[in-house]
């Protein structure tokens, strides 16, 4: 009997060892996510570690991580049962980053120059009190009901802002959030990155038809890849966008020092335009290419704020950089809900911000034009409804979308911009029903 128990214990221990070895690499992602997310959320949004662990980290695997935050040094540490410890540090103006042996403190001595110019104009064009306007064609009871539905517990909505004809017609926040709380946009950041290319093209400094011309690509078919191919995710480069495993995207976000290099190293598996393959690596490659457009690193850091973010008063926004100093254009853009709303309005007005033209009006058409083989759901770093994925929503809808249901919806035919942030997407958050109920409230 004792021998059998001993054998069973031996088998159990061996199985446990095998399980740990098999899953051990994943711990890098779990503790890396916990450390990075806690550091950024506390440092940028001002939320508490307790609220982050209770809400943001209370999901499978991530909830296994133990996380600490030191407010005096703005650093966080996370591990899984003491294994695979990861550290994230926060840097003024640059956000937070997971650290490793590649860390170079010299990079952090240069920070973006910001211009926080206050304007007495009402929102969205200034910092003054928004106009108290009632539209006769809006059923405000129906509109309130639409927000009630999306704020039910299971939907996990945090904030909603509805803008109609440049006016706030509905706005609501979950407890712990308000109009000043910066929220991580995740992949909504991709749309911000693409806008920077639209601005440069309008300034005559590049063309989306330009070849990328990376030196390492010149001896194979990658030499035929253009900026347009990258913006449309149709380069033909290999990439695995799987967040449930050790994949290209999780390795890049939680293990790579230079995220701009991750996609550049991949082989080409199809001719440009032959396939559509969503890739966060492509967005970070574009961020690295953007960096080469400037004479100095300081100019690169300043450009997003000078040409776009501070230009339209999105003063809460911050773009985080990786260890190599590249903006993480795939994922790490933060802004409060009203500032995300301003971004949507810029596109609703085809790049014109209260009389100032930031990009050519045709750029809005370009990003909202369906990409070949995307089944009408993707343009150029924006998502689409071109083939009626959302049957009760106008097909001219285009949007900036992010992980866990972050959205800036732009509906030109209805003069609408809708921002929704939260912790859940389909099937818990139903985009079609949400937008249909808002549209139905506007006669």
C-alpha cells in the first residue's frame, strides 16, 4: 500500500514538473502583462492596484500573478507563485515599459515636448464648458435606455460618450472613472499611428505608394512591399496574432526590447495584396519606419504631439515607447474618453479641426476604403462595416477598435461619433445593438 502511494506521489510530482516546464514560458507573458498593465494604469490613470487586480487582472491566467507597485520609484513587480519575476518602470513623458538587460537610461533623458494651450471655446474645440444644447429630433429617453443597456454588469462597459453634430448628447462613466481618466486604447492606437502617416503625406514628405526599402529586404520579394501594404495589413509577411499562447504578438509585447524589429524579421509568405493578415507587428514596424523620417530622435518623439495630439487638444493622451525608444503604435496609446472623442471628430470632419486642416480630406476616404481579402471589415488601420457586419448600422461606419471592446465609432451619414471603453467585447458587448439603439434615438 505504501509503495503504491509512493509511486502515485512520484507520478504526481513528475507530472507537475512536466506541467511547469511546459507552461513555464507562458509565465513570462502572465507576469509581464501584470507588471506592465499595473505600472501604466497606476502611473497614467491614477487608479489603485487594488482596483486593477479586482477588475483588470481578474481574468484567467493573469489573476495568478502577484503584483506590487512602488509609488516612490514608479516601478511594479509581478510573478506567478514567485516564478518568472518581471519588472516595469515608468518614465516621465514616455509611459511605462518592461525592463531587461537592454535597458538604456540615456534614452529616457529625451522626452516629448508638449504644448498644453488652453482655449475658452467649448468642447470639443476648447476647454470651456460644453454647450447645453437640446436637439428636437433626439429622443433622450431612448438614448438613456441605450446607455442603461450597455452599462449592465455583464457588458462591463466603463465609459460612453455620444457626439452628434459636435455636441455631447450622452455621456456616462462607471464608478472610479470620469471624463478626466485616461484609458488604454490598445489597438485604437493603430489608428492614431496611421493618422501620423496621413499628416506626413499631406505635408508632402511621403506617399503611401512608397516602397519601404529596408536594407534587409532588398534581396527577396519583401523589396516590393509599400507603406500602403503595411497600412492595409496586406504585406504578405508572416505573423501570428494569437493572445492565448506564446505567439509573435505576445513575444513582441512582453519580451522584445525593439518592437519595431519584430515584423521586419519575418519572411514573406504571400505576394503583397494576396492575403490580409491582421498584425500588431506591422503597426510597430510602421512606427519604426516613421522614426526614420526625422533627423533626430527628439523630432520623432515630438511629432505625434506637435502635429496631431496637442494640435487638437488631446492633452490627456500619452503614447508609450519600448526599450529601444520606439512608440508602441500597435497598442499603448492612452487618452480620456473625451479626447478619444476628439480623435473621432477629426475624422468625421475629414481632417479639419475648427478650420485647421491636418490631413487631406481624401485620407478619411482612404482609411475607410475596404482592403482586398478583408471581407469588407478593414481599411487602412481602421475597421469597417462596408459589407454589413453590423446589419442595423450604416455601412459608412469606420472605427478605431481595441482589445476588450475599446472603440471610437465614426458614422458620417449620421453625423455621429461614439466612444465606448470597457473590459468585454462580443458576445457580451453587442456593437450592432448598441449603435442601433443610439441611432434609433435620433429621428
